[in-house]
C-alpha cells in the first residue's frame, strides 16, 4: 500500500471525440456530390449524359465500327442529336455532355453503353468490342468533372456495357450476358448492386443475334413493359408479370430490328420519347395509356443504335 502511494497519478488518455457521421453514401450524395442516382427506368428523368457527335463521325470505316454502309450526313446527325437533347430540356432534364473523346471512336455517341447509373453513383463499363475500348476513359472524366461519384470501373477480364442492365425497381435489376457482358462483368456489377441493397438480380441470356437488353425490352411505366417476344426469355418475362407488369408484345419484328421500336426513353411513367417510324409499336403503347413523343433520328440509327443508346441516365425521380 505504501508503495502505491508513492506512484505518480497519471491522467488516462481521453477517448475519441471525433465521432463518425453514421449515414449511408446514398443519404450523403445530395450534400457532398450532387443530385444523382438511378434505380428505375421510368421515374421522372432529371439528368442525362450524352456525347454530341464530334470529329469521330467525320471519317471512319463503317464496316469496322458496325455502322450502316449508307454515308452519314454529318450536319443532320448533329441536328438530330440536338433535337433529342432539346426534347429532354423541354421536359426539365439537365443535359450534360462528354466534351472530350477519341477521334477514332464514332460509336461513342452511344453513351448508355459506357456507364450504368446506380443509387450511389456510376459504374464505368468495359466495352466488349475492340473498336469501342477506350471510350470509357473519357466518360469517366466527364462524370468526375460534373461531380458524379464512380463506384466501380469494370476491370480484370470483365466485360459489361450499360445497356446490359435494366432496373425493375430499387431492389430488382436485370443483367444480361452475351457478347458484351461476360461472367466476370456480370459478377462485378452484381456485387456492387447487392452491396447497395438490391436483393434480386435477374439473369438474362442475351440472344446470339442481339447485344443489349434495350433492343428487346423496355419499360414505359411502372406497370407496362414492351418486349420483342421471340427473343426475351420466359423466366425474365415471368418475373415481370409476377411483379405486376403488363406485357406488351411489340407487333412488328421489322420495327424492333430496323427502326428500334423498343429503344425508347421514358421521360416519366407513361410518357416516352420514341424513334419516328414505329407506328404499330406507338399505337400499341397509346392504346395502353402511354403518351408518345416521336423524333426523327434516322442518321443516328445508321450506327445501329437509337434513343436509349445515346442517353446515359444520371438522375431519375
């Protein structure tokens, strides 16, 4: 006891006073990053990322880049792209652009393929086609410049393009595999979405004759989806039906394959922008209460893509 009395009384080191802010990344995003995030294909569209056709479409080998052999009218393709952007703006959508891009990448106008937006930020993709590799670098730069958080870049041997995924609801997403998304890419995206609270990942096998979901299936509202019935797997449609979706079968194969009748963009539930020249698909949507705005994108379609392809969603809802 006497020995203890002789010891100096040293104060204990105080505990930590810098306590963490225990919020989720999704909660924090509006304050620290901006108003971004997507977990729907139809909630009110607020912001998009696009690439206005630049020098990359002025001179290239059409066959190498999977474009139509019919020469592109450079002024017209730019005008048509502007027409689409102006429709978006007229409905309150902020349009951001990929300002810088490789001059040997004409497909870079199809921004949907280069990024997939989630509730926490963007997944930067890794295109399957050699003629498109490298485009994603400049999309990543554009996203960073406007403050969109990048939650993952597809790496390793993974391949994934944004049009290989389709939101059903906040907890459900379809991911398709095929020539533009392999198992590694699928697993990388699946991991990120599950980490964000997505509880149901629906695998869709992409047909050999098609590369992306949006060429075969697209939602027009929270309870209506249009499909190209011959090429959408039964199991995928069955899930949508059980979730309360009404399935509209696109009535014309020609419209689906040649004039991109399924490749529309929802501005809000029940209001879509559709490529001009799809009267049968338009009529079917309108008979089911969907309002349709049409726009001429004939020059853009020479790149074998349409409205959904040129539009990367950054904010919905």
